[in-house]
C-alpha cells in the first residue's frame, strides 16, 4: 500500500476535523456526564489522524466512510 504524503494527511485532517467534532458531540450525548468532552474530542482527532494515515483511495472507499469507524 502507498503511504500518503504529509501534505495529503494534513489536508484530510483539516478537511474532516468538523466531521470528527460532530461524531464526538453525538457520542457525548450517549455517555455519562462523568466523561470529559475534551478527552473524547482528543480521541476523535486521534482516530481521524490514524484514518488519514491509513487511507488508500485505490480501494474505492470514500474517506468519510473509512474514517467514521476510526473516529468513533
């Protein structure tokens, strides 16, 4: 598999950061009030970064779909 360049990774992360925030906000509503939102958001961002690093467009999968499961 081709390793994406740092520019491609940064572009994906920047473009989909609002999507990661949206997923984190939806998940927060289902969790206990003891959960720290900033921590949840940090994990969503890490999931987005991991998805951007592992994404390979040659498989014909949309990045939004691919990243959803890593972010969540």
